[in-house]
């Protein structure tokens, strides 16, 4: 799984896309990895805003993660875990990344290509969920 995520590094940021080497956003990165690993198509509203401070009655990204992924064991993330982030306790989850180990995440965000970056305290304290790809994916 981590090899698949690393193969997306350098893909330009493009909001609401999921095409390796062409463009993706953070959700598109995870959807692309899901597809590469043989996951069946995911039903998700791809018309989502860029607003990280979005307040909504339902955290749709968290709902989708709970539907398609498996909650990770409590504690620190493990290599290959899918991390969800939200700006504050009053907002919905608006960012997603793959934990690469060694305190690093693989993610895409506006004005940056997919990259491996440190999971700095500013990111760590905004984690709203930690999930794993289903066992049927047989991650590395």
C-alpha cells in the first residue's frame, strides 16, 4: 500500500481529480490508491468545497471513511493508515493523508504536488480519525 502511495508523489494538485501524474487532491490520492489496490468504485459526492473551515451538520468524509475503511487500533498511526484531519472541533474533516512511517505523511494540498512531509504538531493535533484499508487489500 505504501508503495502505491509513494508512486503518486509529484502528481500535481488538482481539486476534485484522481489521476496519477496528471492531478489529484487529497481525497483523489486516497481514491486513486484504493482503485490501484483493486477496490470497487466508491460512491462519494465529489462536489465538495475547498473550505477547510466548513461547518456542516454531517462530517461526510468521516462517514465515508467509516463506510469503506476499517478503524485503526487506538494509539499512534501505523504505516499505511489513512489519517483524516479537521481544522477545529467545530468543523468537518476536510483533509486526508497516508501515514508513511517515521513521522511522515503522504498528501496533496493546494499549490503543492503530492509529497511526503512531516506529521508536525500542527497536523497531528488536527487528526479526526485514523483508518486502515480493508484486510482484503493485503497491504505491504
